[in-house]
C-alpha cells in the first residue's frame, strides 16, 4: 500500500545498522526506547543520534538510508523534521540542511520536504534563528516550521511571540501539542492558528477542544507506538484514535521516530488493524487526509492523489 507520512524525525529514525557500523558496537539500547517511563526519558534516546549527525558525509548517508527505509515502507511522500541547530558542531546550519536534502534527493521514488524544528528548551533568540533559516530555505526543500521537545516542562502557551512572528512571515507550521501536556496545550496551538498538530490525542480530554479541531478543520498527526513508548497511553485499547475519528476529527497516521519507537508505517497500520479493526478504506482516508494537510501546493497535492490511487 502506498503511504504518506507527515510526522517523522530524522534523528529519531537513523538506520541502526549504519550507526553500529560507524561505532563498531551494539547501540540498540541507546537508540530504541523500550522501557521508557515518559517523554523526557524517551528524548534521551536522541543523544547518540545527534552526536552521529555532526558531519556532512554522515548526515547525507543517514538521510539517504532513511529514504531507502521510507521507500521499502511504501511511502511516496514524507515531511521529515529535525532541528538544524543541534547539528552544527562542525558545519553550518545551511550546510546541515543541504546535506540532508542531498541524501533524500538520491531516492527518486520518495518525495521529501523538510520541516525545521524550534526546540522548547532553546532560548528565544535561538528559535528565532530557526525561523530565519526556514524563511531562507522555504520552497527549496524546506516546507514548514515546528515546535518540538519537552512539552511537559515548557508549555506551548509561552511560545506565543514566536508564532506571531511565524504567522506574520506567512510560514506554514505545525506544533507538537497534546502529547505530554494536556488539551490546554492543543488549545494554545489552535489559538496560534495551527492547522496541523503533532499528536494532539489529549484533545480527547475536552469536548470544546475537539469541537475547535472539527470547526477549524485541523489535522492531527497521530503516532500510536510513540505514544505507547512515552506512556501518554498505557494500553493501545485506550488509544482515542477511533473516538476522535468518529467525532469527525481529521486523522493521519505517522511513526514519529522509526528507530526510537522501533516501527514503520506498515507496523502502525497493523497495530491499528488488530486493535481497532481499521480496513484498507480507512487507511486510504488517512492518507488522503495527509495529502490534504501536507505543506504542498494544490497542484502537487492533486499529483500525489493520482499517484496514491494508481
Ligand atoms: Zn514528534
């Protein structure tokens, strides 16, 4: 089945065999999140990947290998996200972005656009640098900006000034919200004008938040296994995906982190088939939702729909 993926992190999706080849040792316990208790612990699994992504050649190679993994998984379009300022120990942020694009451009069967992430723990000036980078590269392989990181300790509402600037500059954006923090984080993202929300599943805690998602046509980038890893939900049967969908919320399915959560889109679909009885028509709808919400022009969306339905 052909697939679209809107929410996956480059550093959380590194090819583990290549990482082990570089380091000459087993790194699975450092890169896979089995046994985590919360989002903060889950985020520790990014320390090694970030160290591995500091040189142009390795960044390009890991991006190329992620492109191969996406191809194997049936993905025809992906929006891959990362924070360029976490990879500038040896090269510039512009060089990081071009190294990532160079890797993905080697795969002709998967179209990839990049989303650059601001980080919740960064000082405002550093996040402003990310806004400048997105503005500079927008339309040249970069399609949008995001806010990522420790949601429980850095509340979404405190980022209002940054999103005001982003809106003024007409930069497309998505925001991680309603994952480690409650529906109020989703409300804050909606108040900034977000039309896409990363995770957002804790919207289920508030009927007024759900109503806003429906009224404004906001799309959720849902990542089931990742939410199990971070203990946002303790049991897949409690996962509110079907409830949200039946209420009329637009849902897309994503991996978040293919390596840290040790998954693929095919595995996510299987998990949802087994536990919620989703069928092929549902997955087709999730993929059509993803195309509608993608940071693409309407002609690119039409072309992608043709490809998906072929
Ligand atoms: Zn994420």
